[in-house]
C-alpha cells in the first residue's frame, strides 16, 4: 500500500462524478460511500475542521482518546484507499453548469462535477449563486435542505454534517455524511433505471459463498418482485436488466479469502501508520 497520501495540491482530473466541499467527518464519510460505489470523487478541504478544537475525541464509538489529528488522518487515508482524492484547496464558487456544477477553487484550475456535497460546517458563501441565491435558510443552518437526507431543491446538490443542521457531535456528522453519500448513490441509480425500493444502495462485505445458492436467488427474487410498483409499465427487458444488476452487485459484496486477507492487511497497515496502533489480533 502507498504511504499516507493525506492531501494532494491539485485534482488529477477536470471532471468528477462527485465533488465534496469540506474534509471533516461528514464530507469524508460522504466521499467514502460515493467512492466505494465507484463514483469518481474529489474532496476539497482547506482550513480547520471544528473537531480540531477538541483535545481528544472521547465520544466516538470505538475511538476513545483518538486525537482529532489522528482521526482526520485516518479518515483521509481511508477515503483515499477507496479511491477518492482529497485536495488541499478552498472552494470559492459553485455554479450550475451543463446539468451539473462547476466548482472553482482558490489555487487550482477547478473541476466540473455531476453532483456536489456541501460539507463545510458553517461556511456556504460559495453556494451564493446556486439556485439564484435562494438556498439560504433563515433557520439555524445556512443552507436549506432536507435534514435527514441532505437533498436540496437543486438536483444534484446535497448538504452534510453541521451545515445541514445536524447535532454537534463528530460521530453524528460522520453518520450523516454516510447517509448523504448513500442517498446520492440511490439518486444516481434511479437515474439509471432503478425504481424506488431497488434504487437503495447497500455497502456490505460478506465472506465468499455466503450468497448465490438457490435459496438466496429465491429470496432475492421474492424481494425484487415486491419492489415492483403495482401499476408499473416497465418492459421485461428493463426488469431483467435491473434484476441481474442487483444480483451481480450483491454477489460483488462477497470477498474471496485471498482478497479479504489482502484488504485486512492493508487496513492494519493503515491503522498502524495513522494511529500508531499495532495488530493484536483482537
Ligand atoms: C470547541 C469544540 C469542541 C468540540 N468537541 C467535540 C467533541 O469532543 N466530540 C464531538 O463529537 N464533537 C465535538 N465537536 C463538534 C465536532 O467538531 C463537529 O460535530 C464536527 O466537526 C462536524 O463535522 P463536519 O464535517 O460537519 O464539519 P467540520 O469537521 O468542521 O469540517 C468542515 C471542513 O470543511 C472545510 N471547509 C470549509 N469551507 C470550505 C471551502 N470553501 N472549501 C474547502 N474546505 C472548506 C473546513 O476547513 C473543515 O475542514 C466540537 C466542536 C467544537 C467547536
């Protein structure tokens, strides 16, 4: 595995599926979900995450006493391991462009992105031109959005973490970012022909041979049929295409023993490098 990548100075591409503004817990968790799904994801992060004000994180399940710096390093390395880029740059302006967004930054060339996740805690000035400036919320948080899912009135624009009015704990910010990333993936899937119920995205890992036998096919078929709207007019070709895609995706959660061992070894190396924690096999 490569050494700790932390933050790059510039993005490697000019166009992404997803651009995330803010690399605190919420933005990195959203990026984790979108990158693991396979969407090209870039995170822009400049400035200080609010959690740096804490001397150690004592209320994050399983991370007792981890310092904010360790936590952020670990989280950045994790999203990088899953394929997202984390870039050290300030987003200055986001505008709607060509069915997606143009994201301008202070130092770099900027990028285009089909979807944007705003996860920048209290700063949302860069969104002032989106939706003709109508996104401002008169309530406690700067951007008007559905607090549970992060969706806004602008298709493809989501808000995560503090900026969406979530409670002020880092574990909750991370959970919300994950939820927003998952909703974004579901929206992406529904654009590709998945209907309500099958558009939801799972992110699981299971041992090899957990799935795929006759009972599993029956179980998935039964569930799949239950998602079809009563009055649907989907043609057979579409139904079978989605059924096959859903099954292939679930089978893809399975990990061969060799793959599993390689990933676990990478994870241990990452933990050791970023937290200084060795493997005790526990
Ligand atoms: C004093 C203090 C102590 C705290 N202690 C705890 C604690 O002990 N336990 C706990 O659970 N929570 C604690 N919190 C709360 C915790 O910090 C937040 O819940 C959490 O950081 C929110 O995560 P977030 O991702 O929404 O925002 P942040 O973590 O703040 O991340 C937002 C990121 O976006 C970046 N950013 C902003 N604008 C831009 C832009 N235009 N372009 C690029 N990047 C941008 C910021 O620099 C930052 O890195 C504390 C907060 C404070 C203020």
